[in-house]
C-alpha cells in the first residue's frame, strides 16, 4: 500500500478513536429547534444565521404563531418557544415544568393600510377599536376625518384584517385596545385568539400583510418589518400623551422607559411617555428552567443557554435595527442574564 495512504488512514483511525473517547459533540453537530411567534421572525432569521456563521451551531425556527410555539414547548418537541405574549400566572401553572421568559428584542405592532390616495393617515385607539368592533366601516367616517384635517378620505368600505391563528401579535394589539377602549375591553378583551366582531381572517403576520397589500381599503395589525418589507403604508397613532407617533427605533425604545419586573413579564402598550409609540412590545424566548427533560443531552442544554446569552449581547442586539426592531434596554438584558443563571441541568447551573 502507498506509504502516504497508510499515514492518512492511520490519522483517520486515530481521530475516530479520539472522538469516541471524548464522547463530545462539536458545535457543528448541534442543532437547536424553536417555534412560535411570526412577529420577530425577520430578526430571528438574521440573528440565527449570524450565530451559525460565527459558532457553527444551527438554529431552526418555525414561525407558527405564539400559541403554536407554546404548545410545542409544552409537548417538549422544541428547545425553545417564541412568544410576543408572556404566560399568565395560570398558564405558568399549566406548563409541565417551571418556565422562564428571555426577552430578545423590542418591536412595534403597526396599523398598515391600503389606500393609494391617502398618505400619513392618523388614527387613535378609539377609532381602531370601533373599526374592529364593526362600528366604523367606511373610510370617510366623521371620526376618522376629524383626526385627519386637510386630507380627503375616500368613500370606501373598510376591510379590517385580523389573525386567524393563536398569536402574540394579537395579544399585544388587543392589550392595547383594552386599555384605550372600554367597549373593546368589555365586549372582546385581551387574548392570543379572539372572537372578532368584524373583519376578515388571515394566518400569521405574513398572511395579514399579504391580504392588506392585495386588498384596497384594507387595514390590519402586523409587525412593523412586514409592512416595511412589502412597502405598505402605516398609520401614525395617537399616544397617551396626545401625540401622533410613527413607529421607529427611538419611539419603540421610549415605550420601555419604565421599571421592569425581575421576571421580564410585562406589557408596555399605551406608554405615558410623550414620544412613545403606543403599540410597542417585547418579544420573548421561553425555555424550561430545568433542561434535563425528554432524554435531552447536556450539550443541547448548554447550547440553548449559550445561544440566549449571545442574544442578549452586543452582536445580536446591534442586528435589531437592521430589520426595523429595537434593542433591549439595559434593565431587560440584566434581568434576563440573571434568569439564565438560574437555568440548570440535573439541578446544576448551566451559565458560564
């Protein structure tokens, strides 16, 4: 046999022997799987690609809605769930094991609309609630005209679009409406899935955005990046201070100028800050506090915690603005890092 070939075979056998002896996975052997909210999907696509490029760890994420992601975590078939709605106390009790929320970025739920002849549409919370309650059904309604002086509104039917799937975006939107409209609060309320009095259904943020872009006279609530990607106009919304605000990195960040709880579970809609966009929110990744479950290997658990620590760092946070999201405030990052220090495998902390 050729001497060179013998040397190569010997090295290969040695490498195999060392691999078996160590019994450790390399980064390229690990794949993390998540599912949930479509709201942060553009950011997650960018962040997870960046993470793989720098570490070799693959992260696959299915945008199936917050409700679907939480069900997948409940069934223990994913490493993590994405949600724009934090679990209530009752929902936390219904999880099979203690669960923690790690915020990943901030974003805006915008009111996108399809009226080619109208620019810089202004809306307030009462008007939006009345549209989805079926009380306002034409664009030239006197209430809409009153907050849009100098704009000629068309005599067209309003086609309100809502989410058909269990959605954290719906939760954020309905949380806002429940704060600004007593009628909405008593008749519909807040939730990931609702009984809608009026409108047409579409699945996911992409489905709602697509329906709006294809339907003249339509309006709907979506994550801001979807409106920007499809170049759909978004309304200026009147905030609690009475100012009409466009969604931006600055106006979203302004909404988080408040004391945050240690577990990070909070809503920041209808912020009193003068320059805050009124439908701003956090989005979270949910994991189990004890990571040894469902025959899960320690390397998988360690990789999950490392990913989330990276998401809280500068490299990941600096990516947020590239896709129309906003970075987390320092207090949210600090609280999240403390939560990650409590994550264990067989009761032993996993954080570095």
